[in-house]
C-alpha cells in the first residue's frame, strides 16, 4: 500500500476545496437564473390574471342610438405643418353622418407649410366653407405648450362666434375619422353620462419599424393604463388618447378650461386626470378611425417617444431606475435567461423563462390581431421593449441637457 505524504494530503484537500468552490459558484449562478426567471413569470402571471384584463384589447364603442335631439358639437383641430394630411382628415370630419349641429375650427399653429390653404380648399371642395373657420395661430406665449395654445385659440373663436355646444371634439389633424365616429362618440357620452370619451385610433404601419414598434406601443399603453380600470368610475386611474377626445363643455369649464393644462406635454392624460376628479370618463380602441401618417423610420418613432417618455416618469431619476429594472425583468430577462440557462445547463430556469416568454406572446396576441398580425409577433416584444427602454433613457438624457419635449421645431424645458 502506498504511503501518502503530507504533501499529497494537502494537494488532495486543495483539489476538494476547489471542486466545492466551483460547485458553489455554479449553484449561485443557477440560483440567480432561478430568481430572475421566476420573478419574470410571476409578473406576467399577475398581468394576465389581476391587471384589469388589459391584454384582451376589448374596450370598443358599441352601437348605441342617439337621443332624438342630438346635442351640438364643436370640433377643434390644432394643426402645425400638416399640409400633407389635413385635407383627408378634415374631409372625413365634414362627411360625418351626425344629425346634430356641427361647427369646425381649424387652428393653423404657425405652420411653415400650406396647412391653412389646403384646409380651406378641402372645406370648399366639400361644399362646407361656411361651417369651417380657419384661425391663423398667434405666437406661442411663454409657459404654454403648442397644442394646448392652439386648442385654446379654437375654443376662444368658437365662443366669440356664439358657437355654444354641449360637447367639444378635440382631434389631431392626421386622423381619418370613420363616417359614424362622431355619432358613436356622442351616443356613448350621452348614454353613460360621461365627461370624456376618447379613442386610441388605429395607428398606421407601413415599414418594418412600424410593424415592430407601433403595435407593441399600443400593447404597452394598455398595460400602463388598463382601459377597463380607466373606465371604472370609482378608479383613480385616468388616461386618454389625444388623437380623438370628445369632452363635455361644462366638465371642461369646471376644471378651469384648457388654461389649467397649458404647460402639459402629455396633454391627453393630463386632461383625463383633471376631468375624472369630478366625473366618469371612457377610453377605448378603434379599428375604423385611423391615423393617416405613419412613423415609417426608426428616427421618427424615436423622436415621438423621447418627446414625452421621461415626462411620463415625472422627470424622476428614481422612477427611471425602477423603470429600467422593471423593463429588463419583464421583457429582456426571458430570452436572456433561456440563453444563459443553455450555457449553464440549467433546465428549470430555462423552462420557467420560456413560459414567461410564451405568456408574453399570448397576452399580446389580441393587440397584434387588431393590426392583422400573427400571434408569433409577440415573440419579438423583447426587441421592441429594448428599443423603447433605450428611447426612455435617451428622453431622460435630453431632459437633463434641457432639450426635452422637442416637437416640430419647439422645445419645452
């Protein structure tokens, strides 16, 4: 029998210790994979079961009859450099089948193109020049956001022309309204006694960037503001989509009018929050009323998001850090954990992460269906999530450089 020397024993102990350490390192790595993948799956399970069913994308306007004497509606359209879309948008409004009295106020917000001229021609072609008032926008005063200032001028003109109405339709100049849209909006408002009825219109997709990011944006918005919870009168959650908002005039006056929101960058949600303090609101999706303009380049979408993303986080570095961590756990972790689990031969974390990724795709399927896309597009949400996360970080960077809120030649500090 060989006699083991002291040196042999020491070497063997060192080898055993090394193996144990390596074993512990692997176990620690696997534990991290377990925790992150499990946390991601738990979050998606919560979103599926306990977050207002936002993923169903089922809040739609129903066919409701109008009252016998439909109320008058004032339509205000703020427009800045919209010459390429204003004719189609305005024409769709002039062709509404609404039986009540309508008046239209197009505010040319210091455009550098022929927005006013094109709008005037569209009204003439529709034979409704007498119903459309074109307002040359005054210079932007200090502390006002451009869109709110344009809306204020439209409302001032309506008041001076004695165009009193029960409801005001605030709509963007790049929206094509379905012929029955105004009828359905007013019927919903009257039926449920709502102070605000808002539609997230169907956004236009023409490029690969549109298809990757726009439906994902709609899904993210529904997750952030579950429409069914927004529509509960007793809930404090409020949101709206600025492209199409029907507002009860008395409710707007009760909150102090547009001037109370004059500096709001995210004006639609600010309006919804203010109105919901005293009355119910409703937010839904539309498949027929659509956006005319597509954000067909990554740069265009990037600019749109960076304009207001950090503002949505209240310009808070702490909330930004929480958002970064949350986005990484919810969207980026599942595919990343699956890859790392393959490297570390960690079967269970890989399965858990795969389940989270599959659930992510499943929950986004109704929104992608709204845009005529396969549910498989939901598997690309981590890529969209990464891009939106980078846009949010860039929005914070621009804010700190005092270049935040830039839009159509204007920058709001």
